[in-house]
C-alpha cells in the first residue's frame, strides 16, 4: 500500500553538528539536505555553527551526489545565538540576520530560524527581518527558510502556522507538539491538512526505521533524522583516570529533549546504518522518498 503520495517523494533531512558527520551523510546518497548546527544538538538543541564549519560542509556536500533527486544535498544552517528559550532581543536578532548573510554568502542553501514572543507566539517582527535578510542575499536563487522546533512551544499551533505562511517561511520542523514524532502523528496530519500545500511540514523527534512508516502516514512532506550514536573519545580513558585520581566530577547528563546521550567525554557521530535502515523501511512500505 502506498502511504505517501507527494509528487516529489518524502524528503529526508539529516541533522549534523560537525564536519565529519556532514561529510558522511552527504556521501551516503539519498539525503536531500543536512541541517548543520554548532554546539551539541543532543545536549543543548544546537546553536549557530562557525563560518569555517559552514564553508567546509558546503564544499564537501558540493562534491556529493544524491542519485534519487539528481542533485547535491542542500545545506541548511541553524541560526541560534544561544541556548535557552526562543525570545530574543534586538541585538540577538541582528546577530542572526548577520549570520544568515554570512552563511548564505558562504554557499549555504538555506537557514533554520525561530523566535517567539514572551506570551508564546511567533515573533513576527524578528522573523520578518530574518526571512527578508535570507531572501535579500539570494535574489536570483531563493534561499530556503525553515522555522525550527520553537514551533512546538507556541500556545496555538494553528495560528502559528498561518503566521509563518504569511511571513514567507518554506517549512516547519515539528514533532506535532509531542514528545516525539510517533506520539504526534495525529497533530502532524492535522498540520499537513491545514497547510494545504502552502508550507512544508517536516516531522522530527526520534524518527527511526521502526516508526518512520507510521510518521510518513501522516502525510508529512519530509522527515528529519538525527541518525547518530555515541562513542567514547580516544582520550576518555586517560581523562577518567585523571578525574578519579584527582577527585574531579564527570557529567553524565542524559535528559535533553528525551534523547539518551553519552557522558561528558563521549562523541556524537553519524550512524550510516540508521539512515540505511530508514530507507529500507520506506522502500518496504512502498513509500516514495526523494
């Protein structure tokens, strides 16, 4: 049974926060785009990456080819000046606008932004400025603009969607206002229906080979994968020994956005097999993906 019938197929985006992961994802093939962030996505939700990292990833992805879509994977850059909430002052909005200009000038295909008012609504003034800057930098080839997971924290998603359509956003990244995409399938389907093709709905949050078919059945236009695993760093053993002998503490946080993360000295790396398994699950269900 064909569960997904978008003409262009179900888009697949992979979230990465370092150059090695981005290169591995682009080389895999079948990926539509990478979302590049700085910081640690699992621990903090990510932040604006360095311009040198953006430039490096753009170069590496330009050397890759997605045989399904006949093009190189697009690079979308997360613009988030700090961790914490999504209410930004004028200086922070200016910083994001400047970063948008620099990242797009460096060859990025789009940006991922979001800003809310203190009462939990889309900050129209801030978002309008960010969208305008992105479009100004690419007058001939329109830059893509995604509204990130701040959408899951608005007080009224129906109104927020209409606001984002009016502001000119291309897509919304969301779990369907749930802990993960699997739990938000009903709301995702509602958002797709409300969007009426005016804006893309991209599902995120714990998507893997065991649930991607159910998530795709909501009619979402694309899925966003973390596709990572945690490995111990090469220096972890010696660091732990030094910490133990000197009475130093080691962080083992693992409660960010419902994700299991490694300890302070683990590294988050791209897991090719997880993406391959997602593709296999979609193929088995007869779901077209780009």
